[in-house]
């Protein structure tokens, strides 16, 4: 059968971003469409690097939903896991970085199609074909997609996939910060690989010191790899056997959207190619260098999907 290496589960949506920077949503003279959603970005990152990827999620049977499905297909991501909801619309977000430095969000989610994915609708054969099953988005927040999320994780685990989790905390979507923390940590020990940002590390541990002691608060005995991404400071890694950090690349950053997804996509590709990197520190450091380069390149262009690199671009940055 046609096996998928990496199956990514969750939401795909369109961010509407003001045509000029530093304004509030109300002041925006116009908006540009930026397709995204962290799990979809990861699937496209994997595909652009040359590995097989599938995306599982639900879209509205509307103009935006079909646009997003086309983007996945154009990027070589298998559409076998895409569903269209006949009633609800595709999720939309309006996002701006205001002049005062605060991010402002407004969402169309009442409810959007992605939230209505049910456990019965899941393509179980596709999930069973995964070598790595990646997830992590707001699909934990509400039913029925929460049950679908938990079932998909269980099926993937039973069939021997590595589970990869990125909480992708988007706090404005949760009923409360406490609820977000509780739900995110409730599935923590089910994952084999977890990637958090420095902001998520602080949110989940309550400590603003980025060091080994804080990172170890997120460690669980059955974890294989814990990663903490630090933007222009690179990334930190923890396994049962070793831990350390790998520096970032210096680039001309214009928009950091999607850097974390690019980093994760690169890492997962390399794990599928050679699972022994999880037990070999020098191999893992090489892979994280590659993943840091992917993240760095993604910050040099506007938007997430258009900025995800090919392997040739990554090697060009690494080999200077
Ligand atoms: P997230 O998008 O999840 O917050 P980061 O912003 O930390 O994740 O980015 C992921 C990785 O991308 C980082 O570990 C780093 O290697 C790279 N990266 C991100 N921002 C920059 C930057 N400004 N310069 C160079 N590399 C970056």
C-alpha cells in the first residue's frame, strides 16, 4: 500500500494579515491571505524537504476550504485525510502585530469545520500507515474534534508510530490559561517527541528561567526527545542519555511565522530516515543544525508556507 511517512493531524486555516504592519485590525486598510495552521505547515515542510506527508483535518466545503486543499495538493501533501464539512465554514483568523508590540487576534470559529471532525470520520488506514504521527493545535479544546484527536493518537501509537507533539499554544482560543495548561499537560506523557518554544516552556512550568532545571520540569520517563526552541538563540535538546543546545544561524529575519513548524518538519523527516539519531548525540546535533537552518530560512520571507525551504536551500545555508 501507499504508506505515508509522516501524518500530521489538526487544523488548517487562513490568517488574514493587514497589508501594512503595525496597525490594529480596525485600522487595517486591507488584508492579505496567509494560509497556515501549524499541523498543515508541518506537513508541507516535510513534503518540501522530499519526504512523504499527509494531513488529516476538516475544512469547510467553501471557497477557502477548497483553496486550502489545493495548496496541500500543490505542495505534494496527500489529501487522503482531508474531509469537508457540509455545514460549517473553514476556520479563519485575523491577526496583527500592533504598533505597541501586542498581537491582536480575531477568529472565525463558531464553530468552524475543523472543530467538527468526529472520531468515526477518521481515516484509520492512513493513521496506521504513519511512521511518525504529529499533532498539536487547538483540536484539544472542544468536542467532537477533541475525541477525534485522542482516538487518532491512540490508533497511531497502537500501530507503532512515534508520536510527536507541539502544543502550539494560542492562548486567546482557550477558555482560560488554567484550562490550556491542564489540557496540554494531560496528554504530555503520551508523546515520544515534544517540541515547545521558550514562551511555552515558561507558560507550562511557571518559571521564566530558561535552563536545565526548568526544562526538566517537562521531562517524563517515557519521553524520547524534548526540544525547546529559542528563536535566534537556537534550540535545546533533552533525551534519556544526553542533553545540550545547538546554535541558530544568522539570517535577515523578516517574519518568524512558521519557523517552529519548519524546524519540526525537518526533524521528523530525519527521524524517519534514520531513527537511530534519537540515541546518538552527534547525529542528533547534525539533525538539529539542519532543523535550525530550516527554521532560520523560514524567517527570511513573509508568511509560513511560501517560506518553507527545500533541502537544497538548507544545504546552501549550512555549507555557507
Ligand atoms: P516557534 O515558531 O515555535 O516559536 P522559534 O521561533 O523558536 O519557534 O523557531 C524555531 C527555530 O527556528 C529556532 O530554534 C531557530 O533555530 C530558528 N529561528 C527562529 N527564529 C530565528 C531567527 N530570528 N534567526 C535565526 N533562526 C531562527
